[in-house]
C-alpha cells in the first residue's frame, strides 16, 4: 500500500511539473539544474530532471505518519533564490501545513548545494526559480 501511495505521489507531481515547465522556460530563459542532470542534451531536459530529483528525494524520505490532518491534496510551492555564481542562497516552501513545510525543509537542506541556476548558454546566473507541486494522498 505504501509503495502504491509513493508511486501515486510521484505521478501527480510529475504531471503538475510538466504543465508549467515549457511555458516557464520560454518566458524566462532560466534553468534549474541538479548536478546529476547537467549532462543531458538540452537545458529543458536538465530542468525536468532536476525537478524530478527533488520530488523523488522528498517522497523517499518524507514521513507521512507525522501528518495529523490527512487532507486529500496538498499544494506546495518551491521558490529558490540564487547568487551570482548560480548557487542556492535561500529558498522558501509555501504550503498550508506547517508540519509538511518543516519536513521538506529538513529533507532539502542536505541537497541544496547540488543545484544551480543557469541561462540558455549554460552559464551560472543569479535570480530566482519557483515551481508548484501538488501532493495527493490516497486513502
């Protein structure tokens, strides 16, 4: 049952990410890149791979037993701020559930140094990058 639950979470989050990826990249020319994704053929692939890394990592280590208010769906917004070297200098997690936010912060802290913000020429840039994630719980 737990495995089914995790698979459902991953599928839903990927669906949400894929809906916003194309338009965001066209409008901003900014790409969010994880170290293991940087060798893909294009920045669009890097962007998608990087978001999958975050969701996979969160779903692997998230402790759903701590959640008392079992809503059917949680909306989470990630916003990362990058310095002039393209490295994460700060980030925000927005959600209605404080326990979800605190768990995600603990999980993400260990992997933030592996992300960069780059432009279309793969050069590090400063700025911010945000994206939504919708998590659905199956009862």
